[in-house]
C-alpha cells in the first residue's frame, strides 16, 4: 500500500497529470469559488502567489501584477509556458532575501501550501509574507483540513494528500496568529466535487 501511495504521489508531480487530476476532482470550480468568496481581487493589484504550482489561479484573476514562487522547477516552467507574459514565475524557495527591493504586495496567496510545511517552516514563511504585504494588504490561504464533523470518506481522501502537515482549522489559525493578529478562519465543505474539507484563512496586515 505504501508503494502504491508513493507511486501515485510521484505521478502527481508531473504538471500535466497534476492538472488532469485536479480537473477531475473539480479544482477549477474550487479556485473560482475561493477567489469569488474569499480573495475578491481587484485589477491592477500587486499579487504574490507562494507555492504557485502551475499558476492555475491566474485563470481566475483579473489583470494583476503577478509574481509566483514555487520550489518545483517543472511546475514553474509549466506556468511560464501557459501564462507567459501574465506574470513572473520564480523556481525558488521564498526567503526574506527573495523580495529585497520589491514594492509591497496588495495580496499574498498561499493556496495548498501550509499543509506541506512543518510548524516552524510555516511560521517562518507566514512572517515573510507579513513583511511583504502593504499596510492595507491581505494574505489569503487555502488548505485541506481535518475536522471532527467531516465524513470518514473526506478524512481518508485528505489523509492521502502529498502534504504531511494537514491540520485542524484552529491549528492553521494558531500558525497565522504569530504574524497576523487579525485572522478570519473558515471551514468550507463545498469547494470540490468530492467529499473534502478546506480551511481558509484571511489574514490582515
Ligand atoms: C498543492 S500544490 C498547490 C499549487 C498551486 N498553489 C495550486 O493551487 O495549484 C503545493 C505547491 O507548493 C509547493 N511547495 C511546497 N513547499 C514549498 C515551499 N517551501 N516553498 C514554495 N513552494 C513550496 C509545491 O512545489 C507545490 O507546487
């Protein structure tokens, strides 16, 4: 079973397979609802997308000044091929030095990222995000979430995720509280076609 799981995880690291899998489970609809209900971006905003993957979120954003960071070179190259001139795509870990000289961002997104990070890594990354955000700006995150009220099927599906640090809503909120005292945390059970629970954090600077 462990071999099957690691084989499936390796297959998902191929950008085209990852996008196909996402479309089957309803990721496009999920992103559209997430943007509409929680992000509410405005044209012209400066947007930093941490853990941007293939930058699929760009299909749901108005004309913004977009910068995406991801540690996967394959995903970042796929983002460049698909979205070329619509943004900058950087294959690198985001550090406090990465953004030196950059004007502040109106919006920072971390979609599906926090559950890949251990607590200390997540707290550090959230601190970097906080430093990158303009006074009026926001960080909005979306991650799979464990919840005592979710179905056994949702729990099983979420436990299969490649991210090894899926948390409860409260645990995600606690991570954010180190850098963002004003955080709105919400559970969503309706974003994908399959049984699934998401945590959304809206963090104000
Ligand atoms: C579940 S994917 C989400 C991708 C994209 N945000 C989306 O919505 O499709 C998580 C992404 O986080 C990236 N990642 C994991 N750890 C990271 C880190 N420390 N810094 C930047 N990216 C990271 C992975 O390479 C992967 O592309």
